[in-house]
C-alpha cells in the first residue's frame, strides 16, 4: 500500500518490497542499517500535487504501478535524468493524482487506520484513505432438487425370423446329363489325369447347363482353368465348365437343364478354343462320358 498523509497518531507502513521478491510470512526481511525501517509519510507538495517518499527496496517502476501512472510521467514531473536515479528518502511528485491530496483533519475526525495486510502482487491497490467495504454475505438459494427421472422402458428386441434356405432346383427327371456342347472329345478322362474331358468346339459357341441346379462358383481363381462355372445338382453331383470366354450367370442363380451359361473360349492353360467339362460326385471327379446322354 502507498504511504498517505495522516495525523501524528497514525503509524507509517513498512517499506514496500520490489515485485517478484516478496518473502514468505515466516522469513525475516533484510535490514539496511543505512535506511530507516519506517519510510517518512508522504505530504502534499506545493500547488496541491501529491508526493511520495521513496522507501528502501522501491523502484520507479513499482511506484508507478502503485499509483497507476507511467514511469515516464514520474520522470518528467520530477525532472529526473534517468528512471534509476532515485534514492531512499527522496520525495517524488505523483502527477495526475489530485484525488490523493487530503485536507488536514480536524480534532473531531477519527484517524484513518492503514491496512496491515500484505499486498498481493499484481493486484491494483485500493485508493488511499478510502476504507474498503466489508463484503456482505450473499444468500445462496438452495439447489433445486432434480425431478426423478423415469427409468427408460426397455424396448423388446425384434423377433428374429430364420430365413429358410432357398430350395435346391429339383432334377429334370432325366436319367443322364445332357452334353454341354456338341463336339469331338480331344482329351478323355484318363488322359486328363482323372479330372474330366476336353471337347473341341469353335470359339464363341454356346455352353449349356447339363442339368437343373444352382450356380455355386463363377470366376477365374482356379489355376489353369481360366474362366470357370460350377453348378450343384440335386442328385449330389457338381458339373464344371472351364476355359470359357464369356460367363452369363452369377453365383447363386438357379439354372435349368439346357440354359445358356457362357461361351467357349481358350482361357486358362489351353492354346486353342475348347471346353473342359467335369462331373464330380461330391468332391470326387468321375468319368462324365458314361453319365452323358447319347
């Protein structure tokens, strides 16, 4: 707190401590024997200006912050050659603060007591001679009791209805499979190492389903077979059509005996147009010729 003009019965406040070096309440302040422990009280200067007497540990910067004026204003008002050319006990004019000048007290006036609390660093000082008002207790309304929240009603999970698998196409009633194409067998079952037969057919010829069934594979992921279609039949057999050029059905489609499913090509490991045809009983290849209608 800055020093202020009071009656002789009011003690002056202790010297201010420079910003950033305020010791703890239990630490002893350093004593400068050449500087009195109590700074002389500031008195009004001639012309109604307020003056401040410099105490030990004060700088022009801390004084300017205390009175809310600029350091340059203090330099100009006091004719200082430099902001650091000040000494303890020197009286400084505080410019622009006529509100700090007080009239002499009459005997009937009670002396104003200075606050003894340690100032908080960085806080703006209260105006001199203006006792701070005691804060009045604020009535706090009791918190409203929240209304009970109704428990959410559990929504029953929808009943899952099992989807029946699509029925397998029934057999056509023929005793034997039909030939998928018309042509000459160029590789029989034995020569194909027990896989199937190869039929010599012009490129682009239509390939037909050997029996009613469901398409279970359409693609070219089997090495050497090229474009391949597999059809599962109701009698436990699977027919295979390889080296195709075009494929006209999709996986999962139901086909009937004689339906066009693709065209002859030379994809895979063959060098001329032909159809590789297989019949498998489950996963075991069998010779298709005895099972084909004459």
